[in-house]
């Protein structure tokens, strides 16, 4: 007798097992793409130039990364809520000029001129950044201005204010004098501790604090909630406007700190400090996996993104690539980062649907 039974179809898990395994492997690779790119860059440039992996060059590159990483960490807070901050470069320039003016010319008051210690000047510079960030937050929350427009406008306002402080000039000598009690500004941007630049130590502290804030505190969970679904966050009792203002303040503080580090390294303050740095900061966040739509990203990823941009830029300079081609390469890397981020989203959605 001939058996006419049709074999039963394989269970869904068996049918899609191999495909799901490949998809999960691809997803894992996409999630770790920043580290992969960083390793490839190091191998590539070290093969081309024997100077690339020397201790002195690694320290110098990491020092360059520190400033952009601090800027990018601040921008990441904003992007996680679904916003954007285009003003961080200008905030850095404004804080630079405020600090430079206080160190070089002092504060003119009735009856004379007051000079502040370096510690006080640094605090004032950061407060300036926080105030500008607060204005950004208020424009976005109270006046319902789109983040792109609000921070674009502040980009011009802060840069113009920086130019007004010196009529477009430069504060050339920020070494200070013992008589004025304002020496030591070079410490944060020039000096080293245990062979590592102080700026790098500051980056580590800022990054560690940001990681704890985003992963271990209720405020960090609120940031992700607002970026993931603002309406749901509001219904859950989260004060969305306060969270948004807070992240813009944090971004302003990070921008001001980066501006102070850059000014200390240069030994002078000029109005164009950190021009276009906001683009590198946003690029670092995107390269690190932060979704521009908000709700997803990590500080570790952002720092790694800053390392990719920094190591790429310094590597191109070291091998003698034209500045024009450097811009082309960096732009291509940023576009590729966005494309892979979207691919990761689609892959995650597909896997989630199959599991469901």
C-alpha cells in the first residue's frame, strides 16, 4: 500500500533557525560596528605609517579625542530625548572668551579691576555654558521652538556674543601673574598626570559620571523614556519639560568645559574657538549608535565614536592626505554610520516580529 501522507511542515523555529542565527550574528556585528571600525583604522594607519602607533602619537591623539568626546557626551544627552544641539561649538567659544577675558583683563567694577583665581574662572565658564543651555531648553519646552531652529539660532547668538566680548580680537596671554593670583590655567589643557594629559583624565571622569547618570539613576531612565515615547512618558508622570531643560543644561556644561580645555591648550582665547565642532560631536554620537530619533544610545558608544573620528582625522593628517579629502572621508563615514544604524533598527524589528 502506498503511503500518501504529506510530511508535516517543520516548526517555525526549525524553519527559520538558520536564518535567525545569521540575522543575530549580523545584528551583533552591527551593534559592535564602532569598535570594529576603530580596530580597522588602527591596523590600517599603523601599516601605512610607523609613527601612528608610537606612544607619543597615541597620547596626542587621545588628547585631541578628549575635547570632542566631552562635547559629544553632552550632545548625546540631548539626542537621547529626541532633540538636537547645534550650539555646542559656539557655547564652547563663548565660555572660552569669558574665561579668557577674566584672566587677561579681569572684571572691571567701580573702583578698580577684580581678578579671579583659575578655579573660579573655570566655574564661571561652566556656569555660562549652563545658562546658555538653559535658554535652549526653555526655547524648546516653553516656547515650543523646534530644537534644530532653537539651537541653530543660539549658535549665532553665542558666537556673536563671543566676538562682542573682545570686538573680534584675541585674549593672547592667559598665563596670569602671581600678583593677581590667577596663574595655573595651563594645568587642565597642557599638563599631564602619570604620563597622561589632564584633559584625558577629565574626559574619563565626565564619561564615568555620564555612564552612571544614564544607567544607574532615575533621571537616566527618564531621559530614555522621553526619547522613546514622549506621550507615554507624560502619562507615566514624568515631567518631560524639566528633563529636556536638564539635558540642554548638561550639554551646555560639557560644551563649556570642552571650550576651556581647548583654550588652556592653546594658551589664548579667540572668538572662533571650536567652530564647527558641533558637527564632530553629533557625528561621534551617531557613530556610537545613538539614534537621532531618540530613546536609544550609550555613552560608551559615543566615546568610541569620538575615538573613531579623532583617530581617523589624525591618521589622515599623518599620512599626508589633503584637508579637502579629509572632509570627504569624514562625511562618508558619517553617512555610512547613519545607514548602518537604520539597518540595525530594521534587523532588530524583523527579529522581534519573528520571535513574537
